[in-house]
C-alpha cells in the first residue's frame, strides 16, 4: 500500500476521514515535518493534520 493510502487509513482510524484535496493538504503538512507519517505518534499526527481542515482560500480576520 502506498504512503498516501496508509496515511488516509491511519487518520480514518482516529476519526479524521480525509480524501481528495484535504488528504493532499494533510500529506503536504506531514511531509513538511517528517519523511513518513509512521515516525509520528497518533497525537502528533492528529495535531498537525488539524491544519488540513482549514480552507486556504478563506481570509481570516486580522485578530486571528
């Protein structure tokens, strides 16, 4: 199984069902931290993948 599908399955087991663009975003975030998600604990993986829920095209208020 490729690393992308492994990441999707691992996140799904933790209740984070990512597909398509959201999975792409999560994969890029993980790769910015480590070469492969397996070296991260579940807690750390969940913490950094929460960022994938954000929409990059949404302007945030100045106070955020």
